[in-house]
């Protein structure tokens, strides 16, 4: 069995796809590792800013170091101002 990539209590960042634009960006905390029922591990995560809990796939998460979000946010802001 494959070991989980993230531990309970670990901070992670959400890596959105085009289909996930309604989900808030930012830091989340791993609340629980869910049983493996499909081909990909899932986690129950809690948003650090609004407190809502969600279930996310492992491929949607990255370690919570904040590095990926800054360039993406700059690109999104640039696209909004160019319209």
C-alpha cells in the first residue's frame, strides 16, 4: 500500500484546476486521511481562513510553503487587468 504524502496537522496549499475555480485558494490543514476507495488518496482539509472543511484528492495539494501561489496570483491579476 502506498504511504500518504501528507500527515494530519500538516499545512498544504490547494492546486486548483479550471474546474475548481469556486474553491478558495490559500492554506489548508490536513484534518484526516480518508480510507483509499479509488485510485487516489483523499484527505479531509480545513481552510485556514474561513474554517470550512472539504475533501480533496492528493493531486490537488502541495506542501504549504506558499511558493506556488505568488506567481499564479500575479498571472491571474494581470489577466484580469488586461480585459
